[in-house]
């Protein structure tokens, strides 16, 4: 873990416009910047730490951290409290965890964590309280969503979790009570249950749960009373009788295509 040294500033700045960090030179002069009104993009194959950003507390636009092969964590962003747009963490092959985001409380857009080959957990996001939606795509080493335990109440957008081969638990999502758009769980090979969704009561649009090769228990969906759109559920090894029993208690606004195994 990189140790962030204390920064003492005679004055601090808020920058207009966007900031692009492609190498260490791009970080020079940012140590006393507390805010960026535009987007912050970190896209550097060689950058190993983000220490020069230790004063940054707010970004008005989106934050993108992508294809930064040397980053193993996000220490240096320890003061970041709010992001107005999306937080997109994409294609960082050495990133193991999200330590360094421990102060982050609000994302105005979506949290998107995609295609990070070594990412094992989302620890570092425990203080996150609000986001429009959550997208977790193609993180083959990700084992748990526990780092998202601070999210409570409504996600007004989507909850999409696809192709996370090692993911065995959704327990970090136990505070989510409603999803405004789509719930989609697809091709998560080790996911055996959805108990982490036990607080979920409604989905505004589609529920799509398919091709999860170990999913035998959908009891965590028992609190869902209404789905505004379609329900698509198939190619999971869950008993068809359990699927039918769940659907019997759900008011579905669209079509239903659901199958299960004979048990």
C-alpha cells in the first residue's frame, strides 16, 4: 500500500474543466486541488500511486480510472467525498481492491467496475451511501460485494452483475430496497444464492437472471412484490417449483419467461 504524505497548502484551488492524468507529470501541481468541476480521467500504464490527489474532495463530473496497469489500490484519493457523475473503474489489470475511496459517500451517476482482472473485493467503498446504479462486469477474481454495504434504500437506475466468475455472495447489497430500472444477474458461475437481495421489494423494469451455473436458491427474492416489466429466468440449476412459487407472489407488469430444473 502506498503511504500518502500529509500535504500543507497555503491556498487551495478548484479547477474548471476536465483533468486528464496520463503520467506522473500530469499530477504535478494537483496536490492542493480540492475540487474539479469537470471530469477526472486517470489512464496511465505506468502510474503506481495517486498521492498528488490527496487533497481532492469533490469532482463535479465523472471519474474514470482505466487501463492503469501499475495501480494495485486507489490510495491518494482518500479525501474524495462526492462525484457528480459516474465512477468508472475499468481494465486495471493489477488492481486488487478499492482502498483509497474510503471517504466516498455519494456518486450522482453510476458505479461501474468492469474488467479488472485481479480485483478480489470492493472494500474501500463501505462509506458509499448513494449511487444511481451499480454495474459489475467481467471481474474474474471478484468474490464478494461486501464493500457496498453502505448503499441503502433505492437505486433509481440499474443493478447489473455479469460474468464475475468467482463471485459467490451478494451480501453487500442487503440494504437495497428498490431498483428503478433493471435487475440483471448473468453468467456468474459460483453464485449459489441471492440472499444478499433479501431487502429488495420492487424492480421498476426487467428482472433477468440467467446462466448462473451454481444458482440453486432464489429465496433472497421472496420480498419482491412487484416487477414493472418482464421477468426472464432460465439456464440456472434452481428447481422449477421454486421459480413457480416465487412468481406466484409477484405482480409482473410484462411477460414472463421462466424455467428451472426438475427436482
